[in-house]
């Protein structure tokens, strides 16, 4: 049988899986939806347990569509929604619902970060000013508003990296996804001690960060029993969804530009050097291509506004 690799995308609307063979041909795809909670205006949350259940279901579905067993899969790549905050305690239990990329509750925390470090310094170090959707202000929001939760935090993960932890037991991420936290030094491609110290976020909470193609860990015996995957199957670092999509579009070097529309809409271009715009208009990230960076512009409500229109004004037509 030809070699098969599995892609897992932990999206905002659901989990997508994809099986590719050695020639790059798509053998099968599957999708399992999961709910989104908006408990208050400007809040957007999800239960990470739903992501994991969706991954288990989507792996089974994609393998059924391809008429193979999960145990034949030889490698796994991860991608997913960026910026979301998942907090785990010392026993790897989720402490509260994940706060998502499109959550807008952290205006005060963004101002606080800029007061402590300066907006110009944040742009110089992280490639962009701090925005409400990013991860760092979410961490401060929990510290300021849910101190009993914050006191129990031992690990900070991004959405796809929570799935990695469930698959492998490892706490790891990639440079592209980590760039969206406002905690990564864009030039060194590692966590910024200066920013972490200024925000009083323990470095020990942060996952190991590496380049996207590198193997981060291997499927655990426990996860193998739940998913049917073979224990020991390698799982690569992967990438945040935008960098992963850009590679799929061929935007791996300066020149081409991609536009993608999902829940959000994104314009994406690669750069050979760290893209620092002193005005903060262009937002710089590390690319999933080792040694490359990218700039990105986002409209949070691009596809999401269509879903709102459908559900609010046209529900009777569904």
C-alpha cells in the first residue's frame, strides 16, 4: 500500500481531516462540526473537549472514506485556528473554555501591554502591535478577571497544540502559530524573555517552539487506543492555519500573494526578512517555511458575517 499521511485542521467551525498519498494526491477528506459559544457580547469561546472528540470522529470518517485503517497512516500534520487560549493545570485538565481568535474582550489588557512595554517595542520585537484577538492579552484577562483559574495554570497552548497534547502528551507549537501570541520574538523565532517577564507570564508555561516541518512528538499508546492510529506515529509541528494555507497556495517565497476566506478573510505575502512596519499597519509573522516570514492582513468577519446573515435572517430557508 502507498504511504499515507494525515492532515488535521482544528478550525473554528469544525475539525477537518485529509489523507494524502506519497504523490500528494488527496485520497479522502472528512469534517466534523463543533459548536461555538458567545456567552456575552464580544465573547467567543469553545470547549477543547469538542475539538478532541471531533478529531477522533474525523479520523475515523476519513479512513472509512479511503477504505483504510488509521494504523496505516505514517505521519500526521496539524494546523488550525490561531491565537486561541487553552489553559491546562498540572494534570493537563482544561481550566476554562478556550478564548478564541475572534474574541474581543481584551481592550484593557492590550492597553496595559502597550503601557508596560510600549507599542513601538512590541512592533519591534513581535512584528505587530497587540490586538484583542491575540493570545497574550487573553492571558492577562484571565489573570485580572479569573485569578482563581490563573493560580492553577501550568501550561498555555494554542488550539491545534491542545490536540497535539492529546495525541502525544507533548507541549509543543510551531513558529508561525506562536507568532500570533504577541509573545514570540520575530527575529530569533523563540519566546521573548523580555515580553514574558514584563507581563509576568512564566516561561515554563509556554510550549516548546520549533519549525513547522520538524517532528514534535509521536502518538501515545493512550491516543492510539482512542483513535486507531499506530502508537509511535510521528506528529510534526505543523503550522497555524494561515501559514499552512499559504503553502497550499504556493506562497512560499516573496512574490505571490494569496487571499483566503473562511470565518475570517486573509491577505498573505511571504518575506525573506522579518517584516517590521514601524507604523504597525503591516503585521509580521514567522512563516511555516523555515527561515522565512510573512505579512498578513485580516478581516475577522468575512465568512462569519455570511453565517450570521444565514442564521439570523434566513433560518427558515435552511
